[in-house]
C-alpha cells in the first residue's frame, strides 16, 4: 500500500478499510447503501469522528448516485430520513451531527423553481452528492492546517525540548489517516512535527479496551517510520515521571469527538486520566479538533451523551495467530477470552476532560487559547456559529 487510506471514494463507489482486521489484513468493504454505512460505523470497521461523518455522508451519496431517490416522493424528506437513520449509528462524535445539519441545509437551498419533478429531484440529488464529496475533500486540507498550527504552537510553547530543539510527545487512541480522510488531527500534528524534523519521539498508548493505539496508531507510526514506542495506558504516569530531562515528554496530544462551548472535551476513554497526569507533571495538554468537532450548542461536558459499548470489548480480544517461529499468520484470526465471561462490565467508549486541564484546542482556523476568564475563545475563530 502506498499510503494509508481508510476511505476510497469515486462518484458512485465507496470502499471502507475494515479496521477490525488491522494491522494484519488490509481489506476494503464496498458500501453501497445507508444501511451498509450504518453497519460499518456501528461495528467500528470505520471509526474516528471525522471518518464516521465522511462515511455516513458518502454512503448516502452513493445510494443517491445509484438511483435510490428516484421512486421516493419528496426528495428532501427522503434525504432527511436517510440522514436521520445514519445519525443513530454512533452518538458521541459531533462531526456526524454537524455534517448532517450542513447537508440538510444545502439541499434546502437548491433553487428548483421552474423545474419539473425529475429535474428538481436531480438538482437536489446532485447538490447533496457534491456537498458530501466536499466534506471528504476538505477534511485532509483541514488536517494539514491543524498539523502545522499545532506543530508551530508546541515548538513555541514546549516546556522542554531536546538539545536539537525537538519535542517528544504522547498521543492516545487513533486520530490519524485511519480516523480521517488523510493526515489526521492529533496524529497529524505528530506527522507535521516529524516532517519538519522537530519530533524526537512519539509514544502511543495501547488505548484499551478497543486498542486503537496498538492496532492502528502503532501501525500508522511504523508505516511512516516515525520514531515511536507503544505503551499500555497504565504506563503513562511512569513514563512522565521517569523520562530523562533531555527527552521528557513535552505534550500529550489527543483528538476530540466533541468539544463543547466551555471547552470540555469528550474523547476516547483514558483521555481524562492522561490530562490529570499531564497537569501534575507540567506537560502541555493539546486537543486537536477540526471546527466540525466543536459543538457550541452544548454548554458543558455534563451535556454530552457518552456511548457505552458491549461487554465483550473488555472480556474478549481478537488478533492474528502467532506461530511458534514468532511470525504472525494474518490468514488465521482468533478471538480469545481475557476475563470471566459472566463478570459485570462498564464500558464507556469516551470520557470528558474538563477545559481547565486543556491548554489549547488546535483547529484548522488557528490555535484557540483561553482568555483572562479561563474560557476558550471559540468566538474568535467561529463568529458565524457563536
Ligand atoms: O471509538 P473511536 O475509535 O471512534 O474513538 C476515536 C477517538 O476518540 C478519536 O480521538 C476522535 O474521534 C478523533 S479522530 C480524529
């Protein structure tokens, strides 16, 4: 593979990399309907806030391109119903809701005056498809901007750098090419630091229970040959406490599923614990989020609905078979029980990090800092949504 791509799209055709099989197998599933898109998202074959929104938008674009609306009465009502259905696939990431709101607005803005029913339907369908394609296209552009803004801010504000002026960072979950249309958000900053020769080392957490860190981020870092090390989530405190002065961790960089009006941020479970640890150790805590991950309607973190997932994600694990010679046999996958199968399980997929533990939110429109009142100044970068 030349580059990691979670989503392959040309008009009328969508293919989604099955992330459940990574890093051992690279298999793309065709997605031809909203139902298939929903299933892909719900089962986490694709995940990550921006990628979820892109797949949902494009899944419907593909079915529209292939004639799904032709027998529906009211085209806008039909599009609304398909989008409302896709909205239910995963609740916490706001990108999906923001994309759906934007798409609904665009189809309502199509001027169909003077057109017969067929022409009006085509105009609305085309507007939808073009808008969905634009969400996909714009995402990589957005991530490249987040990457450079974040790298620049960190190099100016790092509490510690190596003798060569480089920084070491830790990232959590997977926020890279696999979670987006390309480059990534938090991992995009890591990539940008590396590309400009300013990264001494990247640590990634395993990210239990779903292991997005070990299965996906470790894979992306190795793929890009970025100097990196995998740790379990529980090792972060020891890492922060024991790294030598010259190569200490300068920042924890994470993505976001939803940043609300006061800056409280829902992200992968374990993010909050890392933020507490970072503060204790004087390490910068950076949230990298496109403005599509910002929810200005919800006032604070208590208003965020946190998705709870099935117990098996804690009590079982899947992987590929390792032979006696230590080699991975990608053709043989196994599912293994790792706990008593009757134990009660609590499995929230995300937690909320309070704004007070976050130093900055890096968006494509710039780095958002806090004002004298301790509140993030989102109004400055998003006056139209404030
Ligand atoms: O459950 P997931 O894998 O969808 O969770 C992903 C995260 O928490 C990411 O940090 C977030 O979606 C940002 S991805 C750019």
